[in-house]
DNA sequence: TGGTAGTAGTTACTTTTGTAACCAACAAGG
DNA sequence: CCTTGTTGGTTACAAAAGTAACTACTACCA
């Protein structure tokens, strides 16, 4: 029990690793597009998985709906995203990337991939597989449309 | 490139896993002691690694000094922590756990260990080793006194 | 129909965090 | 000593996130 250490405590370790690995990338979307992390996530969901509503983004990303609402607003102000009312349920607003948003997404995806590759660079193939698998199990993702 | 997915993007994956794994535990220190995560971290550093100053905690945990300052204040208000002025440098304040804080720490460490064991439960010994090692490398910890 | 319950999304209000300026103490050179 | 620069820590103000209440709509069932 005396050997219990923050360096082995998963919530702490994960948080520190998350902080450390996101610094470089968040700087980029902030500098280039004035976006927050929440905005980047919304942008990514729309860019990668196609048009969807705020609550679908919420289900996939586990972000709180107010965060999403505010991010969508910010992205609309930047003319990155537009919403159209769903015909069969007028509460739902289907969100789409506008050309500007698409360009930002295309730009950032390249950066993200490079960043990810750099982070993985020091790991062996086996380590990568285990790491990703363990993290996905811990994160307990909801199913995505593919 | 089309297969780039948030589920393989390390900063996102780490963040989601960190969120998911910390929910249960944070609820406990919040409910039992009204503490925030920042306060729990300060408490842990003092309880596990012994008396130290705010800036030492900052170096180890990478928390910003204002967060630490505010957490220390909150812990002092709870009579969990007290500070004494260093004799050789009167700017530094050496922080110590008070009996109340020690009890909270002892209580929470047990909970944390159990929580950690639960999180690790579904992983094999090999997976655990790889996971911890990779995370520690990503987190790029500062050296601790031992 | 109409009443009740539930869902999508926004807004108002509060708490927490981030940033920058600040004060007090040390350090080193002239 | 007296400046100039640096460090430990706090405070004030601004930005972001959390919580709860709210509007508008749909769904179901009597």
C-alpha cells in the first residue's frame, strides 16, 4: 500500500498524458482559427462523420449539451458551420460544414495526423496496439456510424 | 488518411479515458470532503511525498501556481493543511498536513487504490505494464524525491 | 382532442480556470 | 549600500465550464 503513487494512478496518469499531448495541437487550432477545444471537436465530428445534430455529437463525444451549443454558436459566427431545421422533427437542427469550415477541417486533420504520428513515434507496433486498445476500453466509446 | 479517426487520436483518446476513469473517484472526494480535483492533488502530494512548498508541488504536478495557491487556501480553510514560513527563504511556505488532512488522505488513498485496481481489472499483466509505461512516457514526469 | 411526459436546444447564473499584474523577498554586481 | 533581475506566492479581472431552469416541440395514451 505504501507504494501507491500518483504515477501509477490511472486517472491522474491519463490526465497528465492528455494535457501533455494536447498542448502542441491545441496551440495550432487556437492560433490559426481562434478555436477552443470544444469547437475543434464539433468541427471534427462534422468533418469526419458527416452532418449530424448537436445531440448526436453529444452522444458520441460525451460533451455536455451546453458546451456543444456554445461551440456551434461560435462556429456559426466564424461561418464554419450552418444548421438547417430537420423536416420530420422541428426541434432538431442538422449541422453541416460550410466551405470555410471544410477548409479548416482539412487543414487541421493533416496537422492532427502528423501530431499523432509524432506522439506514437517512440512506441513499438505492439505497444501502440496495446495502448490504443486499453484506452478505447477505458474510454468506453459509443458506437459510430461507419 | 480517410481512416483517421478520433478514436485513434491520442490527445482525444487520453482525454476521454481520463474523464471516464475519474468520474467515480472525483465524486467521492467531492461528496465526502467537498474537495475539487486540484485540492485532492495538493493533498495527495503532501500526504504521499511529505512536506513541500507550493512551487515544488507545481513542478511535480505541472499545475499552474494560481491553481495551487487557491487549492492551498481551500485546504487551509478546511484545516487540512497548514503552512510555516521557511527560515532560510522567507518567500517560501512549507506546507504540511494537519491531522484532519491526514485522515482525509488516508481515507482517500484506500479508495483511490481500490478504484485503480478496478480500472485495471480487465487488463492482463502485460497490458498493464505497457499501458503504464506508455502513459508515463507521454506524461513526461519530473523526477520525484525517493 | 387534450393532458402528461420526454427530448432538442438555449439562456441565465454560478463556479472554476486562465492570464497578467503585482508584492515581497532573495541574489549578484557595481 | 543600491540597483537590476529573478523567484515564491497572491490577487484582480476575463474567459470558460457546470448547473439548472426554460422554450419549443414531439410522443403517447386516455
